[in-house]
């Protein structure tokens, strides 16, 4: 037998009080003399014997009554076994209350979160009021990483609201273990409760035996009623090319997460705060569908938008925010050897208002301007300075697009003959073949003076899908360029590539490709097989050349990032040219102005990484603004904001992860099976649906409680004492 409050046993000294009263209880008798006292002496002796028996009996009842009262206050219990008794007299309790957005699901008591709060309340009331308790939620606030009294936690319980943050079982257990270890709590005194709906998408139950078998864990599932839920899961651009005045196809992915049909559900698109259209959609039970929404942006710059659908009761997944950044002019840099610039490249970009075109010979290039470009054409350069090669490698890795046009065939000779108009040192220069090998671990093949007809174009690739009709075969009355000589393109084994144009009408036949795209880092490397001079082919005079260069400059290797998940630590990558100098302070602010943080900015050559470190937890549209430190705005008196490289603010969007939209949860049978296999002897599953839920907790924690038994015995002995006083024993 063990005691919850063994200190109360010190009060057993009160048993000495009735004994002392009994010992010091003196009765003095007055003597009266009679003529014949023999009969009176016999009666007096019999009465003294009877009185002593009654006093001993009353003394025993009083001592037993006091002893039972003291034992009842000490709360004795019989542990289920000796190992369960190892929890000791002073356990420390940690309760996890799941307040994720999935707890918005309806239940008998409004929503699941209310039901979970009731269970936490019962758990707190089932323990002594002085036991140290940690109440942990998905917010992981600093105040939760300490032990508190149950009374203060009961006051805090009604204030807990839904959290947009999802936590895995591994994260929750690690957080609890951190507090236990910091307070020096031994494993056999750790008691953890988990009150949740146990979604399978979030609760990654470990499929291995529990590391510490002495820790006790109790799983308390809460179950709601069936409900219908339609969620907006994700967004994507039909084509990653963003251009003002050009149609943009938005792909919206919806899912009906219930077993009932949803008909004529309106999907609305809002751009810059204005509704642009309503699109009804029908979904069968459990169906996922992609809805295409076309729209157009007539002005360059920052645009913020969202898509929403009306659905109840799960409302957190009814809206998806996204941001678009359209540059007024796309910077294009054309690098060439002195005196060898191709006019074909200049004709594509020079007179187009969408592009900012610069043609610079390598000998006059300022390498710091490479990061300002978005598309670079490298033409007719047999040798390149080592510093330029390093800059181009960083440019592609950071998200830029690079087109390499091989130089004209040349014979072995002097260095100045290989790059006319330049004076390169062989020790500080790299050949164009070596640069390709450094990037792809493979180089061009030997020069081939073969005349071949281009007969195939990858029209499904986004590079051509915008400008050309779909279909890979040659269209009627359509001809492709003829190439008179070329270098076979490199075929690296470790880097995947996408064929864009080939010398055969049927690409399944294999053979040589004329143009390929190689994704490298966040950028794209484009290689063509022949120089642009007329003697090598008519590609530079063909319409496919114009289409290829325009879409290479527009295409951003998979598209800009539309949004990020709340709480995510993944950075936003932006072009360094969009940001001011490193001395400017940057802020991320919400549209409503009630949120403001200073992100970490890391400049990585041609790009900059914006890190929020998971501090953005609310879904919505945000803005990255630059603030001039120490300069006050005359109108507001606050620090003045400055435009980011003349582009104004940079839009950022965050959405809540759709993991909480999943309805599938671990059932009681699955949890029981997992506990029996991996949970160990000190893991339990409690059913809140039972009326004796509090008794389950007490029975599990303390075994068989005996305080009520001792209280009943105390009352019984008190009644027996009263009876003994009223009905003395007859001699």
C-alpha cells in the first residue's frame, strides 16, 4: 500500500489524545456508611467493572476513528504492480492539448477543441493540486516550457484558441523531454498525456519500440461527428512566364474531403483586392480536381491576390493567397568577343520594350553587373576569363538563364587568334569546353561538318508552349532550320536534361539533339549545337530562333514562388538587384499593418535569401519593405520607407499547410495495436466516452484507491462510539 500524501501520516500522533484523556480521567467517590453495606459493596464492584469495559471500548473506537481519518487524508492506494508503483510520490505531469486547426471539426460540444479542454480539465482535477504540471499546445510559447500549479492552468484553459501551427508527435515529445531534462526529472517520474484527434497526416507514430520504457504516456482521443469539407489545396501557374498584358492561366487544385457530393460551389478570384470572376465547380465524393482560372495583369510591378471558396465548418483551408512580381523590363546581357557580336541576337531584344538589352564585349565587362541580368547570351567565345566563368556558374545556380552559343570552328593557333580582339592570358582563362565540363561533367563532342535538317521540336515544354501550337510533329507546310555543321551536345550521366529541338522528326529514334535545356541549381543552362554564322546553318534567320530566345528570357525555370507555408523556415529567394544596399533595414509587414518582423537577409551573389525563421504563422498577403534607419517620415513621424530598387514593395504570401485538412485519424483500435506493439508497458489509451473517465485516470495513475474505504470506516467507528456511550454493558 502506498500514499499520495504520506506527510499526513505524521498526524497519527493525535491517537495519543484519547489515551491521555483516558489515563487522566479520575473519578472520586463519596463514601456513605450504612448498617449493612455488604449488598451495596457487591453492586458497587459490579458497576466499576462494567464502567471500565465501556471506557476501554469507547477508547478503542475513538482511536480507530482518528486513525481512519488520518489514513483517508493521506489517500492510500494499492498500485497495479510494483513497476507501476515506481512513479513515486512526486510525479511531474505534462499535458499536450491539440489546438491545431483540425480541432475546428464539429462535435457534441460545439467543436473538438472544447471537448479536448473538458478532458484536460478532468485530468487536472484527478491529480493533487500541488503536483507540477506542464500544459503544452501547438503554439510552443515560452510560458509553456515550465511547470505550473493546476489551479493556474485551469484558469488559462478557456483562453486557449486555435493555432495555425501543426506539430508532429516527434516535436511534441522532444519539447516535453526538454523540460523534464532541464528540471532533472527522472524517467520514472515523468507522466505525459496527449489529448488530440490524432490525425494520421500529423501524428507520425514511431514504428520502433519506445526509447525510454520508464516514462508513462497516456493517449486520450477526442472524436467528432462526420462533416463535409472542401479544401483549396494548392495553386500553380499554367505557364511560368509572367508578362504584363499577357494572359496568365492559374491552376487551382481543389479536393472534396467528404463522402457527399458538392455541387455548384463558387470559386472566387481576387486580384489586388478586387474580385475578377466567379467559377462554379462540381466535385464528387472524395474527388480532386484542377480548375483553370484565366486572368490578365495589365501593369508591371507587385500584385497580390487570393482564391477562396465558401465552405463550413472547416474554414481555414477555404482561401489561398499568392503573389506575383512582374518586372517592367527584363534585363538581358549579351556577351561576345570583341568584333564578333551577332546582329541576330540584338534584333530579337533591342526594339522590344519588355527587355532591357545590353551587348558588352568580355574585355569591357564589369563582373559585378552579372547579377543584375536575368538572361545572358554567351556567344562565340572560345576562351573566357576564370573570373567570368565563376560569375556565370554562380549566376545559373542562383536562378539565372544562360544560353551558350559555341564558337566558330578554329584551328590550333595563337591565343589572340582564338578570341579576336582580346588579350587573354592562358593561365587565367578557361576554354568554353572546360566551362561546359565544369558545369555538366561532360563536354561537347568533336566538330562534325554534317548537313542535317532539324525535324522535331518539344512543343510541350513551357519554353515553346506559349508561342507555338502543341504537338511534337512537323506541321503541314512548316519547315525547320537546316544545320550544315555542329558539335554534338554533351550527355551527362548525373544531370538530367530536356531535349528542345532535334535532328529527327521522331525523337524516339534517338539521334542528335540540336538544342537542350539543363537545369542547374535554381537556373537553366541552354546549349545549341552550332554557331550562329550563316555558313553553319540558317537557325539565326528562322522564326524558331526568335521564339527560343524570347521565351528563354521570359521563362524562369519552373516559375516564381507564389507562396510559402506558415511556420516554414524555407527562405524566399529574390534577385539581389531587387534589394537595396546591405545597410538598409528590411521589414515584412501584413496588409492590415498588425504584423511586422525584421527577416534575415543573406546576399548570395546574384540572389538574396529572405529568412523568416518560421515567425510568420498567420495566412495572408505580406510585403517586404525597406526602411531607412534614422530617417523619419514627415507625415507620420515613423521611419521612412524606401522603394526596393525602384520597384516598390516586394509581395510575399503565406498559407496554412493543408495537412490539417485531412480527415483520416488513427482509430482506437489502431492506437491500441500500436501501443501494444511499440508503446511499452507504461503507455495507455483512455476512452473519454466512458462516464467514469476521471476514475480511469485515478485507477491508472494510482491503482486501487482506498481513501473512501477508510472514510467509511471512520464514520462506522464514530457511530459505534456513540452507540457505546448510549448503551452501557450490563454486568
